């Protein structure tokens, strides 16, 4: 029989960082029955395998699953290999093309290796919704569709907007919320988790469970995490994301770059630190008992340790201190090798003798310290770029000899670059 913590303790941990719980009274009731019977709750979250390269924003939901796991409940990581072929229309202003079976299978394997950086492999149930949908007949889908009305479906904001704007809504898109909702029926879920943008689909699951004679699941939504700019949703396309596969020093440095105010949100959504501990740290920072930078270092080290190791996190902290507090080059720094032709100023890339000019904006682009030539030029213009601790004030620098080795620093990021003739 499972040994669960007291109900109020469980609720406090579950509510940490949650955006909304529908309904909290139902969750308490389920937890009370679970405690009395010793039977863990069945907690699910579904993931369509469409974007396998995870960043910290994706892990907010995974960490909330982990919190249920910490409390002794059964966590089901559901890979939507069937619904992925339909395509989730959430937030879409146009129909999204479905994925192929091959793409889904490849992405699903990538997901499985990444999620266990947060969840316990031994305690996590991984399932695929093709397990039941592959057995569905046309009659089964018609019976499922009969459980919901068109008017109910058009209450969904993106459907309503597209209908009002006379933009097409494909029939298969209307099936997506029903299919996701039926997952909860098939798994007999007690709780389903999802981002705030998934609320409609999660509520469909509640309705369908009632229609199939089950007790409705509790819906818990998690917030959308802001990126490094503290304003926009974390997104690799916006350049404000922290990828979970990034080198420890780069991940540590990016966390250190967030504002002191955003630090508390990251503590809340990206760590297992309890709410009362966060409140105590916040009070210490406000009173001057603790310095915000020390608390941010603790946050950065915790996040790096989650995705790598405690040793890697400690090393990243030391290297960051060398780099930014003591102005030294860290012992371990990523090295990039580039051919001269990729950074030459013009079409003539045959540099046969020194000195040979190198375009620094091209250099930044080639070594991954800028996402575009325009961004690179902007960073140079705003004096954010250093070569061997020397500020760059012009987009061209002369290399004395080849191979040309230099430490390139942009903001809080640093790489060693070696440019060779071939």
C-alpha cells in the first residue's frame, strides 16, 4: 500500500506553479479517497510528437507530472502517435498539415529519451494512443462524434475566430479534441495536465468521461513560461529559449541573464523547491539578508544539475565566475572550427597570406552566437562583441596568421573559434 503525505501537503505541492485547477474540491476528494484506499491517482499528460527538441518551457508540464510522481501517484506519459497524424489545431489560424508515421515514430523516440531527464524511468508509464485508436472502426468514431455538438466545438476560441473570419476548418480538426478527450476515457484518468492553451481539449476529456459513465477527471493547467527576455513565450524561433541539451556553461549563463524578478517565476516553474521556501528566499532578498545574485546562482546550478549532473553544474558555476566575475577564460569552453571562406568579406575567399580580413558578423553567425547577419551587426553596433577581451567596433578584423584562434564573447556567451584556410 502506498504511503501518501497528508492531503494539505499534497495540495500545496500540486498547486505550486499551477495556473488553474478544475475543480480543486474534486481534486481534494480524489486525494482523500486515494489516501484512504492506498491507491494512487492516475495522472496523465499527452504529448503529440511534433517538436522533439525540448527547451525549458516544455519542461514546466513535465515537472508538474514529477510532483505527482514525488507524492506517490501514477504518472502516464502519453505519446499521441495517432492524434499526431491529425494535428492539434490549438492556436492555429489555418489548418496544420499532419505528420507522417515515420516522422511521428522518430520524434516519439526522441521524446522518450528526453523526458527521463525530469521523470523517473522506473515510475513512469509510457503509453501510445494508437493502442486503442488503431482498433477503432468507422462506427466507433461516429459514436464518439455523437457525444459532442458542433456548437460546443465552436466555443473553442481558435475555431470560433476562424469560423467568424470565414477561414476553413477541416473536419479532421474537429476530431482532434474528441480524440484527445477519449484518451482520458481509455486510460480512466483521475487527473489530466496540460498548458493553459490546452484547456478546451482537457475539458472535453471531462465531458467524454461523464458520457462514458466515468467520474470526470480533474484538469490542471500549467502556465506558459516566459523566455530570457521576460516578456514573450519561450521559443527557439524568438531566440529567447534555453534548450535542455545545451552545454552546462551555456545553460548556466542563460539562467544568470534573466532579471531578478523573473528568477522567482523560474524557481516556481522549473524547480522542486517548495512554495514556502521560495517565499522565504524572496523575503531574504527583499530584506538584504541574501543577495539576489547568490540566489540566482543557486537557481542556475539547480537547473543545470537537473539536465546534466551536480558535478557539471558546479563546474559551470566556477567557469561562469571566472568568465564574468574574474574576467578569465573558463577551462572548458566550446571550440568551433570554421573555414576562412565562410567568414571572408567578399567572393574572393582565397587567402594565401596574412593579413587576411575576416567579417566579424559572419564569424558570429558561423559559430552560433547570432541567428542572422542583421542580429550580428546589431550586436557589434551596440558594442556587445569582444575578441580576446577586445571590444569590436568595426565589422572587419584582420587575422595575422592562420590558423586564426580567438575567444569570441557576445554578452554572457563565449566560444573559442579557430579559422583555417581549408
